[in-house]
């Protein structure tokens, strides 16, 4: 049985009951699946990493477009329908693994070399319970290897990834994702397109990975700590939020002085700083923290 059957028919045929704990909301609308694959702009030069192929509805379409597909699925009970798909598509391997524990880098390097592929793209209808960790794992560990990531995610998360500074959706994840990539919302998808239906609406986002960072950082690690501290206490003035974070190693006076150098008021809140301003502030504070060590 391949992907010519609907998810419902496949669940009956293979005796599969969707697991809520693994975020199993299967796509039940082939037109939406085609659109996601089209937004991902896949060619035969691409190695595609699919996270959570589920019943394989999107996996088969990806294999038709890509040079090679590596699909990583944690749920052993889905291996039977997915293995059947491998017989139809010789350019597909299924890994029965937890994507957060697997050595994805080694897998990418091996498949790229074996099949002579030049680019890697990630495509997934992500399990909602672990959306942000998966996105950040790919960006923090593999941004240099990837050209784009196309994800179906919860609509509210998509809005946070693409938010502008100063708005209610703007936060640490906006700054972090924007540092590595240029995100855009491609389409909105209603809950009725899934089986079982989730309680939330969804959106497809594509993150085009930047070839060069948008600003120069003296320490990327320190920058992410500054951003985390700023949004941990987003209702607080930035000078208080940052000086309250012991891992930054700066006093309130030092933060106020750095803000002054940037022509920013000492009462400013983190949510109004643009990502580039966070970069500038992080460089100033990093230098101060190193001197007082
Ligand atoms: N791609 C399929 C679709 O669109 O119908 C299924 C998407 S469903 C929202 C998420 C899939 O991710 C499920 O198949 C689930 O078992 C899988 N999954 C959940 N956690 C995972 C993890 N840590 N590693 C790999 N796969 C995971």
C-alpha cells in the first residue's frame, strides 16, 4: 500500500491509532500537501530531511521531487506503511529515531556525499509539542548546512517567528530565528485539514537560511543569553532584566551606560529593540563582562 490511500484508509488498513503524546495530527488534504512541497522549492539536487513522516502522505511527494529523502520518525508502529513507501521510492530512507537524539549531521553528510547532492532542505509538518526545540536545533546546529526549512506549525508560533519589534508577538524566538534565517508565512491551514483535528489553526512557514549573519557578533553565545534574559522578564525595564541575569556578568549601571552609547533611554524595554540593536548591545556588554572577569 503506497500513498494513493487516504490517511483514514491507511490507519484502518494498518491498525494505527494516532498518538496525541507524539503530536500525531496527520494531514488529510492532498492539495495542502502539494502546496507545502511546492513552497519548499525542491529539486533533484536537494537532499530533503523530513521530520515526522507519519503515514508518509507528504514523504512520497517529496521523494518524487528530491534527489534523496531522509525521513526521521520516532514511532515504531508507523514503520510498516513507511517501509512500503520505500519500495515505491528507491531514493527514500526511513530512520526510526527521535530527531532530537539522532546525529542528523552525520546522516546529512553521508547522504550528500553518496548521492552527490549539493543542498539540504528540511520539510516537516512538525509535532506541535516540540516545535520550537526542533526549529532551534536545526538552526543552531546545522544552519551552515541548510538552504531552507519549510514547516507546518501552529499559527501563533508562525506569527511569533515573523513578528516585528515592538509588537506583542515579538520575542526571543523571533530574534533567534531572524538571526539565522529570513522567515515568511507561506499559507494558513485550518484545523479541518488534519485527522484528528488539532485545537489550533496552523500555518506553513519557510525559513530561508542566511548565507551571512545580518550583523557581526563578538560572541553568538552571549548574544543569545542577552536575548533570553531580555524576554524572560519582558515587562521589566531592560536594565533590570539584564542585570538580574547572573550569567551575563554585568551591573545595572553598566547596562545603562551601554544603552546610553546606543542613544537608548535607561527605562527602555527589550521588546522595542530590533535584532540589530540587540546585537550592538550584546557586543557592548560582552566587552564589559570580559573586562570585569
Ligand atoms: N508528516 C505527517 C503528516 O503530515 O501527516 C505527520 C505529521 S504529525 C503532525 C508529526 C509526526 O512527527 C508524527 O508522525 C510523530 O510520530 C512524529 N514525531 C513526533 N515526535 C518526534 C520526534 N521527536 N522525532 C521524530 N518524529 C517525531
